[in-house]
C-alpha cells in the first residue's frame, strides 16, 4: 500500500468522480484508476461502486475512508512537526485558554514574545479545562493556560504561574453596597450570576455556599465574563469573578467586596503534553511564559 494510493482514494471519494479527482490532483485519470484498482486488489475488497462516470463508496469503502483520512492527517502532522524542528522561528503554535479565565496580563506577555519571534504564527482555542486537556492529549493543541491547574494527570504536566483572587460583585444600589468585607452567609437570599456547571468558579461558589449552610440560587449561568458583569450592573444578581477581570470594562454601577469567611483564590497555570516532546518554538514560548510570570510575581510582592 502506497501513500499516493490513499491520497488518490480520498480525493475520488470526496468528489465521487475519477475525472474531477484527476483534474484536482493534476494527474492522468488512468493513473488514478490503476492505483485504486491496485489498492482494491491488495485489500481484497471493492471500495467503489461504478455508476457511469460517477463512483460511490461501498459500505466497506466508507469504513476504509475513515481510517485513510486519519493516516493522512497523522502524516500531515508529522510533516508539520519536522518543519518546526528544522525552522523553529517559522512554526505554528496552537495555544489554548480556559473559558472563564482572565488573561489581561497575557496580552502583555504575548506582545513581548512576538517581538523576539516575529515569524511565528498562532492559533488560539478556548474551552473548558477538560476540553483543553483532551485537545493536548490528541495532539490538536500545544500549550494551554488554565484554571485550575491539574497536578497528577497522566497526559499533561501543569505548572502554577500565579494565584488569582476572586471578588464579589453586586449592584451599586444593593443593600450591602457600603460593606467592604462581607460574610458569605449574608448572601443566602441572593440570586447568583455565574458560569455553567463544569467551570471552576461555579464549583468554588457552590462548595463555599454549601459550607456556609445554604444552596446558592442561580439566576444565570453562562461562559462569558462580560455578560456576567453586565447582568450584575443591571441588578439581576451578584457574582464572583477574578480580580484581574475587574480592571477593565467595569460599569460604574458595580461595587466589589471581599468575602471574609471563605478563601476565594484559585491557581492559574500552564499545561503542556507529557507524552511527546515539545517543538523548539513551543519550548521557547513555555520558557518565556514561566519567566514572564516569575518576574511579574516578584514585582508585585
């Protein structure tokens, strides 16, 4: 079985026409027909049903197409990895961000990194921590910033970059507006605006309320911090959000406060694959990221 046979087979399956596939691949129609016949003879099955000039996959042909596409995808990934190792300053870095993560400081990091590596390209992907871990495990993602940070996962290694404080947000007209420090039990009758299940902030909020002796009443659950801030500004309810997210686009209608009887902090960090070696460009980003937040933490202290 030859790789070109797989390329020819996939193109014919996609177009359901040998001539159109030959035109797209810039090869003779007879060459494609011969290679597919050789492939069928080697496999011992018919991959296509011939209907005049058109062809359609047989049931076993559909099964083979699924596996052939995976083989070609892996070959393309391998070629990409080889190119990145040969030319680390011209690769593509696929970078993930945990949904519900405040990444204002990351824009400063990325701007500094790009100055030293102007030819690198980036693909940004957002998802839950579990989504990002799955994508790293499957090879579809290189590095990700996430909260919380896994410490014992078999597929990814996690390093904490900094600790993030969470603050309480409520409307300026709220009855607790004059209180800079609030006990969680005072919020028992409140309606909460928060993230949907599966997000760490939502889990922290629910656990804290349960420890305080009540189940939180959820008025809204979503994925976007700006939406949450907007609903708080409208007086719909109260929310818990990362302190860095409050430095930008915060309505004058919102008051913030600390909660005195629960430690609302969470680790923010970076995750990388355990089971494969990072490309030089990925290593450069990872090392720069760690050094950047180390300097930032020392400056803040």
